[in-house]
C-alpha cells in the first residue's frame, strides 16, 4: 500500500490488501474523509500563500504611496490572520495522518512559500514605513529650518519690543513682524536651495 503524492494531486494504491474489515471498509472511509481533508487543507494553504504573493506583486507597481500603504496593511493583516488560523505544523493527532499532512506540506513546498511571502510582505511594508518616516522627517526639518532662522535671529540679536519687553527702547512690533516674515521667506528660499542640491 502506498500514497503517491505530487503537485497535481495524490492517489492511494493498495495491492493484495488483506481481506479484513479495516482494509475493506474503514480505510476507504478514512481516505475519503481524513486524508482528503488533509489534502484540501494543504491545498488551501498553498492557494492562500500564492494569492498573497500575487497581491504583493500587483499592488507594488500600482497606485500612489498612500494606496500602496493601505494595500500592504491589508495584505499584512491577511498574512497574520492566515498564520494564526490556517498555517500550523500539526493538523491531526494520529501518526499516519500527521505524516501524510507533513508530506503534503513538503510536496507543495509550503514552508518555503510561506517564508517567501512573509519576507515579501515584511520588506515592502518596512520600505513603505521608511518612506513615510522620510517624508515626516523632511517636514519636521522644514519646520525647524523655517522657524529656527527667525528664532536664532531674535535670540542672537536680543531684540526688545517697544512697549512690550522694554518701555523706552526697542523695535516696533511692525518692524519685528516684517523681519520675521523676511526671515521666514529667507528660510523657505534656503530650504528649496538645499533640496535642489
């Protein structure tokens, strides 16, 4: 008696099986139920992993970064759900069933396929997070640069405002606002010049 397993399917072959109740009635029932269920389970795992891999390749090349980030968030969640609910090392307690399940996993190369999909999803998700972090960092650098120039100007020059910080001497509020606007404008111009370089 043999199980013959391949990527195309499987078959159970028995030659000169004993004429007992187990081999003539119970074994065919087990083949139709438990062993077929194990085949369907591993086939489902394979198709799910192939579908996730296909989704990664489709969404990586399409749409803007925001759409891609949403798609990869969804794909990552689907992979985590699959890992928790549908990918496990043991499906049944009986030794023969467990060995057949392991063999189906080997035939379908599920461990390798799972690792590939997991790596793809993780790398793409990390790349998109890095891009978002870079954008956020550029925005913060811009604000720091634009706000920092006027702040340095006023703190370095120790400017007093007439009738606000000093009663007799200092600059008028309008002159300070004009200087601040000019400093902001200068900060923006310098920032754009830095970005071009």
